[in-house]
C-alpha cells in the first residue's frame, strides 16, 4: 500500500481550513477559520508548527511573497485527498468501501433529497 493516512487529526483540521479558505491563506486567516469550524483557539506558533510539518509531508507549499508574512497553498485538493483515503481503505479491507460509506452517512442522519440526487447523479455518471 503506497498511500496511507499520515495526517494527524490536527493536521487534517488545518488542511480542511485551508481548503475552505481558498487557494492560499495566511496564518491569521487559518486561525480565524479554525475558530469558526472547531471553536479552537490555537497560537500562531502552534499553527506554524503544524503547517511546517504539512510542508515536509508534501501537502502544502509555504511562500513569503512580501518578506513579512507567510502564505500557505495546498498542494493536494480536498477531492484528491478524499479519493486517496477511500482507495486506501478499500485496499486495506480488501473490498469496496461504497456500501460502508453510504451506510455510515445514512446512520449519521437521514440523507436529504439533494444528497440522494447527488448520489444518483454520481451513479449515472459511472455508466
């Protein structure tokens, strides 16, 4: 198995914040988004440590365009990451994860009509 989830919960939360912010973000924007999403109040030093680890793992790029503040850009988009995760778990368990993914979603809460239509469209697009 080449790919495995090598992101900690904290790193994954930071990536989610980055994906939701847009193509690039500053530390201040990330701190604000983490507060909005999770109610977390982290220091800029703690976030910087996570971001440096994510850069070393190849998940983002750090630039300093004006020599004052750093800008962070994800190198993998959310959809690609999610697909790799699904493939990893399918390989790990030796079976399709589609059934389990849908069961997991439906057990959490009832699927909305919009979600059901989206699933139907995805299935139709497979043909």
